[in-house]
């Protein structure tokens, strides 16, 4: 009989709770009812490493002697991911519908976030509250809030879905009407003066005949029925209209960002499917002004013509309005573009197209792109032209890097001599947060090219970082990575063995704000980098075997603290901080130490103290 479905191998880093649910359905789909057969299938679908762990858990009997229920319980207890309930609830309550996220996706995400929250009998009410309060679209939220609180989650979801469908349909219809009303052709045209005049007359007529709502700028209703007539404007702070139709000059500047979108093309026109393209705020993007300062302008020679441009370092692209294109560059062919211009406030504009021009500024001549947009604003030179033509010089505070040996360094030659440092103030003990049964992973099969490149292993053994042993209960496999220079970098997969059981070392790394605060006002700095950082700390005898390596050349105990174990950074930070405790003008971030002072003399004295501390601690 043919089997239905294929079960992947269960690995150590997976959640047995989820896998067990799939396994149970596999039994149902294939009519597996015999207890012995269930045990055999379970032992077949787990990986070798998981089987070894299960065998250890079953000791002194073998897994084959256990029932399926017992084996399932053992695996669930050992491999099921445990969640911090309150952290899961924090994620749940902080979630909101993302921009562009569909109602169906938001509904599914709310339910997914609640899985590990253990809300019990209150689940349905909490889900309902979160679904409604997390909605980001004000129109959908307003519609859902009209309903009675007794409505079920499914009822509210259906209402939101229907409202979303209506909004999408209205947006597409508005876009279609706007497109056909002012659709420029994107090909090289030779039109007569009469045709051009007629086209402009039609555009003006359409604009004049379209009645806009004073409150929101929409054309599908009048002011009396507009729900926004009671809203307060964020620009002038008066009630009666939205900021996008406010006639008072705005005081903020806009930054243009560039992103890609998908397009549907028909006839010679274009339509961006971005929802923001349906807004009536195209002019706001480039017509905002600060009344306290005038624009910075520059005269550039473009295609042999002098054109006055406005410099805008906040705009990422250079743009001209469509009227200027028609006046000066109509003979240039327009090409379609998948660029969307976005303002600082998130409003979007789809360019009509783009074309290339020859630009001259002084002795610099370049062939550059221009985007054409449907506004009445000025021609803007953005950062693309500013950089290409070198129009703006940025004056930066000078920073000098001094690569010279200070005399104070010569007082501590041992700190700078080659070789591995050895921390003298105690050995490092690796502790478990719970009783853990040893895990020994067989060496990973390595390509021949890696087996031949053993220089790195020989170096580690020569420096005393690792040492061969005949046996160990623990064994972590290596994952060598080939570097560009042909050498290998040794990486150790501690995630598959000890990291799950290691006790966290609660010693925080310094925040960048703390470091900057300590260095504020200083002008000279010395940076020290501790070589092979973690390897300078010696492990105690038990920890050496717990962190042992399982490689193709045998088993090696690890004498020095290796990279890859979970608490390594916190342990090293703690040891170095303790070494430097009381040193003025000195801070460390793991293996990087920075030393400074208010004056050159104080700087040198602080550096001398730091080097002396490192020497006494055995660090290099």
C-alpha cells in the first residue's frame, strides 16, 4: 500500500511538540495503529543525534522496549521549546497591523501571537480586543467600532474584510479616473502647436470642472457630507480640514526616498498599484516651503540651455515638473520607470517617466538621468546630481589618525610581544543551569580539501589552546570555513551540544551611550585590541572536557575559553572590566579598550596605568 506524505528527519534544534502533531497525523493518514509499528516509525524519523539522546534518556533499558507514549513524553519533555509567557504576552499586546498588511494576514498574526500566551478561558475576548485595537486603517477601525461588543471575533473579522474590499475597489476606481484624465504619452511625439494647446485646454477644463471637497480634497462627495470636516488640521491647528488641503504654508521640509513597486501598463499610460498613489497630495511633495528661508538655486547648462534649478540635498533624485519637460525637453523620449518618490511623511508619487540629458557645470560634463513628475513645482537638483557634479562641499570636523609608537608603550614590551596571553586571576568554570546529560556528536564529514589544511589545528595545539585526549563524554563537531586566502577558519557548533544547558552570565555589555558619555570632550585616544580575546582565559579541568571538540583527527579538550559558547562575551567583558577597574579615562567593549584623557599628559598617564594592569593580569 502506498504511503501518504513524507516526514522529514527530526533534528535537535526543533520543537518536538509541533513535530509530534505531524507524526500523529501521519499515523492517521496511513492507518498505523499497531503500537510496535508506531515505535519503529518514531525511531526511524529522528536523527542520529536525537536517537543517541533518547537512548541515554531510556537507560538502562533501550528505546525499543518503551511504548510510543513513553517515548513521546520523553522527547516532548526534552525537546519541546519552553516559552517565557510574559515575554510572549508583551509581543502580543505590542503588536499592531503593519502598513500594507491585509486584514486576513493581521487576523492570522493575532491568533499566531496568542499561541504561547496561555490566556485560558479569556482567549476569545482577548483575541477580539487585540484584533480591533491593533487595526491601523482608520476607515476599517471606525466601521468595526460601530458594532456591539457582543459580536464574535469571526463576525468582526468578516466586517473588516468586507470594508477592506470596498476601500480597495474605491481606490482602484479613483486611480483609473485620474489616470485617464491626465495621462501623458511615453513616446517621442511630434505634435503641432494646436494639438498641444488643445491638450492643455482639456487638462485645465478637467481640473476646473472637478469639484473638490474643502475638508479632504476628495471629489466623490461635497463638504457637507465629509466626515473630515470636524477634524483638526495638523498644520494650522484649525478645525474643518486635513493638513493635505491646508492653504497655510507648511514649515517642514520633505525628504524624497526611492523605492520600487509593481506596475500595470495599458495604452501609453501607467498606473502605480501603491495605495498611496490614490491620495490627492501630489503637489504637497515639492511645494512645501519654510517661510523663514528662501530656496538655494543654481544655474546649470542642460542640453545647451541655461536652466535655474533649486538645490535640495533632501531629495535623492533630480526631478523636473511635466510643464518644464513640455517647454524645454519635449523632443526627448520618455522612458518608463519603476521608481516611486516618497516624502518624509510617507506620501508617494509615481513619476511620469525619465530621460537622459547632457549636463555641464563649470568644466564638468556628465550624461545624467532626470525624473519627470506631474506637479507645478520647481526643478529640483537631488543628491544624485549633487554627487555627480560635486556641487556641495561637506565640511567635516578633522579627525587625525596617528600611527606612531608612544614611548610609554616601550615600558611594557611583554604586553605587545607575539604569543597568546594568559589571564592570571583565576580559571573559568562553565556552569549548567540544570542537570544535563552529556552529548557527544560524531565528527562531521569534511571534504578532502579541509582535511589537508590542518595548519590551523596544529597552531591551536602548539599554543596550548587545545590538547588531544583519549575519551570524553562531551563532543562538539567543528564546522570549518574556507577563507579567501585559502586558509581555514575553525568554527565550533556549540549550539548542537552545550549552549542549551549553559547558565547565563548576567553581566551586561556597556551601551554605546555610556561609552560616548565617558569620552565626551576628549581629543586624543589610544585604542588597544586584545589579541585572540577569549583564548586568553584558562578553563578549569571539568570545563575543558565539557567543551571538547570532536574532529576527524580525534577528540581534543579545550584548554582556553573558545568562541561560540553562549556566555563568552559576558565573561570576557567582566574579567577585563575588573582588570581596569579604577583606571581613569579607560573603557572596554569586550576585547577593545579605548584610553583617553583631558590633556596629553593625562592621556599618557592613563595609558601607562592601563598597560600596567594588563601586564599584571597576563593579557596582551
